[in-house]
């Protein structure tokens, strides 16, 4: 699953962050982890379309949160954009997939 690959990349990237940014590191990993977790939780809710769509929507929100938090890290020099290029590509790919998934669930 691509979203799980994104989680792996994020965990690897935040190891390079300064220890004093512990709260931001924790928030970033929480947002990344929330994406596949919400997709899985929604899917397991007996595949009822409204519940699944709601969880996919929550995953989309976590995607936006992660995107913003990474940008904060880049702007403040906590992470190097070039070092995180693969993570940014995966994030864009996951976002596109979430958009298509959510649209497919629209009644």
C-alpha cells in the first residue's frame, strides 16, 4: 500500500530533525500514520459507503496536515527539501489516490 510506504518514508525523514522539535516530529508521524489507519478503519466498517467515505475524508485531512507540517519543516530548516524529495512525491501520489477514492464513493 502506497500510504504505508509514505509512513515509512516519513519516519525515516523525521529522524534527521533536531531533538528539540520533538512535538513537531510527533505530530508529523501521527498525521502520516493516520492516513492508512483511517482508510483501513473505514474499510472494515462493513464497507458501508457513508462510513468509508467519512474515514477517507479524515485521511484526506491528515494528508493536508502532513503536507503543511512538512512545509513548516522545510521553511524552518528542520528538514532539507531535497533529502525529502521521495517523501514529497509519495505524498502527492497518496493525495491523488485519496481524491479519486473519495470521488468514487460519492453517491
